[in-house]
């Protein structure tokens, strides 16, 4: 419906996963734009980490709404041999300067071997530094890493200053390499985005994002009154649920079509905004909240036990619990109430309601997996645990357990 007014393709196939198409076009860009770079420049970039996978990751995130920070829509990123030679000339000069500084420092330190040995005849210097004196690069690395120790700065303060000069020179070189990589990533965004668009048009393919973009363009352009009238006649009352996951384009569609003289409800909770990777924009939520005529709050939780609800109120009861404050925009926590007759049972341990929230700090992901698995085994196998259902304790089953993860 409204396909003609919104410029949708008749009979188009809805494409739910563009991964294969994106990979093909990234590979083509890599073949034509990256492998053809001057060998010297290509070697530098490969050593710095540019790869087909890194290109694919940047493109995927950018197309999914996480805009690449270095990308400017209005800027042209075309490159030619003059561009490449200019990059290489600057990189050579920066690398030569850094190598010269570091080489001079290492030669001077090697010539100071006897003096350094004399300095390292007592205390911690003898124990920790002396073993490195004959290995100049290792010695410089060690005193740089341990500079916060008082005896290191006292004995080798002048050398640490020289190390910092070398590191600053290296940083300038690395910054230039990153600038070149950013430029090539931005070129890929321009070219691959356009080539994917042409591919979809030629093959009569349409993604959900395309549908939103087409509708947005149709509604906001001049002469869209007929389309807007048709939508208003069809949808007398509009409820937008999970509004915290709305992006800017969707919000502008809703406002233009139904924002004036129409019943429009936005229903959302900013604390549940977890789809930034899918273009959800929390600032759009804040803007909408300020623009509406009335704000209604729903603060009774019918899904959780009273014990758990009380624990959440305590957990989030601190000032600015979400560490989010942008000007007048903030995410406030409003205490949640339990219904008068709450039938949701607690997790029991030895017949008593267990502590509802436990926070554990672990060093790495593998440790997290081990601890979670051990806890699940304990809940399922131990006679100490039960769940209160219908007023009676029953054994915990796998269907009672849920695991939330950051990514799939």
C-alpha cells in the first residue's frame, strides 16, 4: 500500500540479511582500491592492521547506524597517484625522524653502560634494573614502564624525558598512518554504499532500512499531503510501542504524518534502549518527550516478585545510576511498585527468599562462562534451591533460567 507515493519497487524481494552482498562489494573494493596501492604504502597499512575484515566491520557498523566518526557526507575521498606519493613522503619523513631519535638515544645509553651499572648497585635498582642494562631496548622499555616508581624517576629522569621525545615522534607517525587508513575507510563507505545500492536496484531487492528511507523521503518532501492524508484516514489512533528503540528517521515520519491534530502515543522506557547498533537514538526519545502534550507514567510491575522489585529500587536508587547526563537530558529512575496481590514467586534457598541480585566481578569472558555454568548446575542439581509457584516450592527447571548476553 502507498507503494507508488513512497517510491517502493513493485514486486521487490525483501532482503533480511545483506551480509553476503556487503562482503562481495567489500572484496571488490579491496581488489580495485587497496591491492593496487604502491607496495611501500600497502606494506605500512597492512602492518597497521587494515584488512578486508576491518573494512567489512567498518562498513557494516556504518550502514547499521553507527556512523564512522571520521566520515563526512559532503567530502570527496577520491585518491590518485599524487595522493599516494604525498602520503608516502610524509610517512617516510616522520619514520626517519623517529628512527633517528631512537637510534641516537640507544647509542648514548650503550655508551653509558658503566655509568648505568654504577647507578644500579643498590636496592631495587640492583634487583630489578641491573639485569636489563646490557640489553638497551629492554632497559629503555623497563624504565619507561616503571617510571612511576620513585627510584626510577630519581635515577633515570633525564633518560625518561628522551624516551618521551621518541614516543611522541612515533605517535606522530602512527597518527599519520591512522589518517591514511581513515581516508581509505571513508572512500570505502562512499563507494561500497553506492555500489550496494545499485546492486539492489538492478536485482529488485529492498531492505527494511530502504523502506524507512523511502517513506521518510516521500513524507518530508513537498507535495506529500495526499500520502499523509491517506495514512491519517487509515490509522485513526497511532501507538508507537518500544519507542526508546526508534531512530531519527522513524520519529520524523511519525511526527510529520501524525504529530498534528491526531491521536499519537509514544510508549517507551529509556532504560531499555539497547538497540543503538540498529540506529536507535536515545536523544530522539528525549526530544519526543519534551515535544508531547502529556506524559503518563506506568510504574507498577506485574512481571516480577515483590522481593525483586524492592531490590531493583535499591539498586538503582543512587544519583544518576545510568551515568548518563547530556545537558537537560537524563535518564531518571522512578521507583517501581508491586501490585497489591503479587502472584510472582521468589527463588528460594533453604525455604527462604534468596538474595535477588548478586554482582560478581571477574577478570575475563572465560571466567564469566565458568561461573555462570557452575551457578546453573547448582540451581538445577542442589536440593537447597526451589522456585515458589502457586504458593508451593517446586524444583528449578532449565526453562526457569535465562541468560542475557551483550552480543549474540
